């Protein structure tokens, strides 16, 4: 255990002992106990006590009344803070999220009974003795995630627990107990009562967690994403496409959560950037995160553009002699337009896509050979974590490996970004299960877009991945601020007032310097700026 964790736990024990010295019961509870039992790093320490909030504040010199309405006081001691909450039970919930009122009690087990899952309903005293009335440790040892008491009641009290259920199952490698899973499927519509920022926070933890492929699997199987408070056009179901599954299975190899999101957004369509922005805003992503992600997608949109669509690269490059030179020019213009960090983000995302799809192609080739030789199929390295040997199916796989029938709605391939969602469900005829004409068209459009992305990443994107970083480093300028001249210089030379012409001129100079067509000196740039347009390409 890291020294920081040991120090925090020792400080927490002092808090327990001080409360006990005043004749109050006090225990470690919640996620701290779960992670401590599992030997995982702990992020914070929560404490439950029989002491009333005012008694907690009397016991410690530094406290903050962070949640008095729910019996919580934050105790500050040394370099750490501890949330100390009075034993309580909750009479009823409002808005399917928070208790309308709480009642202070003196019984620890009654307090633990109100918690969501058995692995979060354990307590530990200052001596390290475990109190586990609902067999949370046994469940973890068996690899099972189970609600405390009636699962339908727990999800009905707080609908966010359904997303937490999926996140915990993925993060801790657990199978969801059958009764808990069935209750989740029945209560899924209650998610519409949960604020979108809470939904987004759980999705971010899933994508950034230990096993995003497993989280995607369960999310698709549950259909929870269809019941968000704000209808989402973001086609989560697209992650169930075979090409997408091969990539999602590799997401855990990418350290940064932002890079994982960039990969996922590339998979579900990136050409309509305003639609992407709208969807990320609906999920309440911070503006800075939206800007970073959409810049990465904008780099991709420029690089994947067909030569026939190209409107800027060819005239600026004086007809480069080779395909690699044209690719270099296009990449450098993407860097100028969207920034070198966005270009590097695209390179990281593209590397994962290319690696995953090349492995997928290799497995298919080996299986084709095995089929010809009448041998069993090779195990797919790109299939992701399987469930006790069963196929890894992101579109409809169960929460437990022994379940063969699902109550979750079927997952259709959703529409590309920017198109209106067919419904809050799947676009299927509820009576026949067939896709509607619109849904069929949406699915076909998505398939075509994904196929184009697949061909690009396994083909021509290779030149960008091999050379992209060196191209960025060799560029003499990355933005207008790097130019040897500025707007003031242009106005002084021309005698003209400020106007759009300044930005246009500086951008022209920037592109030519970045592409190696001009040296970045004041004399050369000023000459080029005022040379007649018809002479610039001579």
C-alpha cells in the first residue's frame, strides 16, 4: 500500500478513536472499505457514526458543515478531510434521486441497509474488523455484483444506481446478479429523472475506467442510454458494430480518457462537427473538453477528405510530385487549422483504430485458412474480454455469462451523428421487430461511413501515422503568432486601416511558410504580402 494511503488511513483511525472516546460508535464505510478489502488504492475515506452532526463538530477543531441536511460533516485533520455522516435511514426519495428526509438512528446495520450494493454496504472499525451483514465480501470473492435487499427498490430510490451498477461491474470485473440485472432492465425508464451531468459523469467514468469494453457491452445490453433525460442522437448502439467492437476491445490500452472519447466519436461519425458539439453539450461536457474533442475530429475530417473534394492543398503546394508530399501538405494545413495538440490527438486515436483493425483482419485471415484446413477457429485477439468463454457481443451480450435470453430492447445500429434519432427506442417496429425504412437507411449510412473509415485507417492513414509527428516538428510555424510579421507591420506598409484583409493576408503567409514555400523572415514575408496575386504562384 502506498505511503499516502497508509497516512490517510492512520489519520482516519484517529478520527474514529476520537469519536469512540466520546462514547460514540464510528466506522469506516462505503467505497473505502470495499477497496481496502480488495487491496486497491483508496481515494477517500468515509466514516459513519452514531454521533449527531453537532456532536461531530464539537469533537473536532476544524469542520465544514457540507451536508447537514443529510447528516454529513467534513472533518479536517492534517492534510486530509473525512466525510463523517450520522447513522441514518431514509423514509422516502424524491425525484428518483435523493432522500426527501432522513432520520438519525443508532444502529449501524440499519444504516448499511440503505446502501446500493452489498460490496458498498460493509463497515470496518478502527482495529480492522469487518462488519459485513449483507455478505459483500463473499459476493466480491464470487465475482458477483448484487443490490442490498430488493434491487427494484434500490433502483427506484435512486435511478443513477443503474448506471453505477454497470460501471462497478466493469471496473471490478463482476457479473451482475440475475435479479439485480432484471430489475435494472425493468427500471431503466426511470433514468429520465436523472440530471444529464450525472449521466455524463458516469459515462466518463466508464470510458475512463479499467474495462471500457465491458462497460460498453453492458450499456448496450441494458439500453439505458435510450432513456436519458435529454434525447440523445449520439449513436451508442453503433459501438456494437463488428468493426467498432474490435476497436472498443482495445480502449483500455489507451491511458488518457480524452483519447478514448476521441476514438469512440470517430467510430460513430465525425463529419458533422456541429452535430457532435450539440450532442456533447446535451451530455453537459465542459466547453473546453468539447473544443478539444471536436478539433481532433476536424483534423480527421480534413485528412479523410477525398482528393476530388480538396479545395486548398493543391494550389498551395505547387503541385507536389508525390502522394507523400501531398499528404504532408494536407497534414500541415490541418495542424495550422486546428492546432498541433489536436493533430497529435488524432494520431493517437488513429493508431488505435489501425492496430485494432489490422489485428481483426489478421484473425479473419487465419480463420479463413483454418476453415480451408477444417480446423477450429482461432481465438480472436481483437474480440475483447469474453464472458466465461462465450462470444463478446457488445450489441446484446448479457450481464451474466449463463443468461441466454434478454429482456433488454434489441440494439439497432443507430443513425449517424446529426440525424434526428428515430425514437427514444431503436427505430424498430415494436410488433414485428423489423427495422423501419428510416432506421434501415440510417443503418446503411452508418455502415457506409464506418466502412470508409475502416478503409482509410487501414490504408492511406498509414503515411500520416509514420510521418505525422516528424511533420509537426519540422514545421517552422504553427500559428500566426510565430510569423516574423504581424498586423501592425502590414498596416504600416500599406497605409490601410485594420480590416478582414489583415487576417486573410497573415493566413496566406502562414500557410506558405508552414509548407516550406517561404522563409519566415520579415523582408520576404512583407514582399510576398504585397506581391500581386497573379505573381504568387509563379
